[in-house]
C-alpha cells in the first residue's frame, strides 16, 4: 500500500474511533494539545503524522497503536 493510502486508512480508523466515543475533533485536539485543523488533516490523510503524535492520539482515544495499525 502506498503512503497516501496508509495515511487515509489510519485517518479513517481514527475518525471512526473518535465518533464511536462521541468525541468532537475539538475535544480530541484539546486532549492532545493541538489545533482542530490538524486533527481534520490527520483524519483525511493529508498529513504525514509522526509516531509520537499518533501515539498521543491513540492514547486519547483509548486504542492501542497495534490495534489501529492492524492489517495496514
């Protein structure tokens, strides 16, 4: 899978988990101390997210990195 496809897949999974938790992008961005526009870009696969920021986001969403990245 090419990089763009991986980023889109990760973004979709993050969005699904956030919505499952009934959390807004603003609430998530507050938890991980970033701007809501960054969360939008991550969820749409438009930013190459660092592992450390991805770890922060998955922790805020109470999901493990391994679960998020399974079969990517």
